[in-house]
């Protein structure tokens, strides 16, 4: 029986739930009729011999002494703590620093009996409440109640749920929300993935949303997709990314002209290899810049990498990359392992219209020319095919300086060589569609949706992570927080800086 009591006491002292605890938590408990489980049934088994606490009272052992004192504290509605404890004695005090309540008990014989030798049972307040690192007594004249941080946090969560609704209620409204979204924004693609519980209930897993305006506008833009996904998944894993790309392929078709740009997350690479077999994949230079800044020294390597990645001409790229190799061979090997085709656009550096006019142009055929720049280097341009040996013309679909030099003597407008994706009319068509707001969700959708649900949708099983919830975005590797600009204080009285009106001592 005493083993059950000790186990129940340990459960009470370590319980972090919002249920009432005995004497080491936020509020005094109220026990039921003793027919429950756990603590209630264990306490009922104790042979209670009265509530009086006096000097000379003998307890069966140390554990019995603490149990009886706990029951005494419950009935008297206060909390205490163990100030000192050894196998031969223990000192118990009220958890309020200002309350004089104190009990001193010692071991009296080899039979492990404990006896109360000193007892000051006076309290400075009617109730004593527990709070970490704060006074824990509540005066009868002062209605303020001190509670622990976690109890305040849980109260805040309950208040937010009462005000904004529960998580389960929000997930239950998701099918109706998807139906209204598709009704107000025709052409939108919405897919919901769920798992079935053994009892037949559905639990949310993934959600994909593509607004009709984005789907219709995609056909007018260049076929470059920067992956900053708008999807709700459990984590960034292979299954989640593959599921996302499967539904993305419903309106972004797999073609050789398509290019994906993303960070170097392994699951993104796996998903693209399975779904988009024809499209190209390139690494985001911003993420690569952050990785180099984080992994290699000195920090100038990141700038050299950016210059090499944006270089238009092969010689310029080789020059920057040899500089990277000289400064840090490990960083150069890292970039080689990634693959030059994955993060560079080997082009010549940009030159303006004025410099194009100083180039020497020699015709090869009607629309093919050789252009020589001031350094003596020559480039071959084909205006019909829209190519230049510098690779800038065909990569950007915008005439390079060499193409401008070749086309100007012929009287051909430079705008005719610019790809239609850059035209103002094309850009207007890309953003011509509208995204309409969704009306209030009542719980049932009046239209059929393609979300894939057939009933109430329950929230997913999620284990709350330890520690306090994060409220600030976690920075990526290599990303740094920009310092805030300090505002300059200006006096409204004398209009000088460095002080305000209250501390102004200048004469007006």
C-alpha cells in the first residue's frame, strides 16, 4: 500500500498538466468521493488518524510523514516545500518567503519512525499559492493571485480557443473553405490528402492550393519556377515533395524548356527526378551564397561566388573561379561537386549601348556578323537565330551589346529581338486575373470540391515540441540578422538632436 502512496505522491509532484495538484502546483485540489483512479484511490487507502499537527507526533516513516503533512496542507488550504531533507531529518516550510509556517521532524529510532520536534503553524495569510520565483501568499485584503508561467500560458491558449475557435473546428471547416475558394475563384486547383483512422475518421495530412489567377497567368510568363512552395505538409520529406510536384504538374507541364530553381534540399531533388524528368533544375544562388558564408572563410568567398555565378563570359568566370581556388581550395572543390551547370550562367559581362557603337562589325552573311570589341576579342552573332558566341543573347532572350552593334547599321529595331515574355502586354496578361476573397464559412459547402474529403476532417496527430513556442523565424544556415537602424532622437522644442523636449536645456 505504501508503494502506491509513494507512487501517487511522485505523480502529483511531477504532473505538468492543467489538472489541480496537491501542494506543489498552482491551485489547491478538490477531490471527489474517492471512487476515481490514481491519486484519489491511493489516498483513500491511507488510514487517516486525524488532521492535527503538533510537536511530538510520531509518523510511521519519512514517506508517511510527508503524506500526512500533504493531507494536512490540503485541508488547511496551503502549500509547503521541503527546505532540507536527509535520511535523519527534514525541514518543511511554507512556499511563501514571508510566511513563518515551519515543521522540523527527525528520525527517532532504528524503526524509521519520524517525530515532529518543532512546529510553527502560524500563517500570514488565508491562502498560500505557489508561483516560481515569486511570493506565493495571497493576503485576504489583496485580491491578486500569483500563478505560474505555464498556468498563465495554458489560460491564454484557452482564451484564444474561445475567441478564435478550436483547432479541431478549423480543420472541420477546411472542406467547406476549399469549396467556397473554388466557387469564388474558378479554375483554382485544390487537393487535400488525408489518412484514415482505424475507427473510420479522416485526419488531415497535406493540402495543395493553386489559385485560378496563377494557373491562367502562368501560360504568359517564362517557364521558370522558383520553388517557394505554398503547401501544407507534415515536414520536408521525400513523400511530401513528391506529392506536391504531382499536383503541380496538373498545370505546369514537364517540358525541356522548364527550369526549376530551389535550395539544395535533398527531398526537392528526389521529387523532381520522379515527377519532372525533362525539366532542368538549378540551385538558388542566394542559398548557395549563405552556405558558403557559413561554411568557409574568409567571407569574401561568398562575393566571389556570386560574381562567378553571374558572369556572362567564360574568361570572366574562369578568372573569378581561379580566385576562389586560390583563396580557399575547399570552397572551390565544394562548388565543383555541385556542378557548374547547376549554379552558373557562363556569359560575357554586360556592356551598354554606347560601347556597342564603338565595336567593329564585319558581315559574314546577310544576318550573320563578327563583332570585335576594343580588347580585340571577336564574337559571332546570328540575328535570325538570336544567338551570340557570348551566350548572353540566347540565354536572356535580350540582345547583348554585340547584337546591338550588328543590328543598328541595318536599321533594325532592337525591340524586335526581345522575347515576347518581356513585353508590357505579356506582363499585363500574366496579372490580368483576380483573386477574390472568400465569404464566411458556415460549415457546409454548396458546391462540390476536388479536395478529396468525404466527411468531417480531423486535425493530424501532432506532438507538441518541447520548450517555449518560437515566435521569431529561425534563420537559415548562413543567413544573418540585419541590424536595426537606430532612430535619432530630435527635440521638438529646439529642433536639435540627441535629446527630447523633457530634457532640453537649450535656450530658445
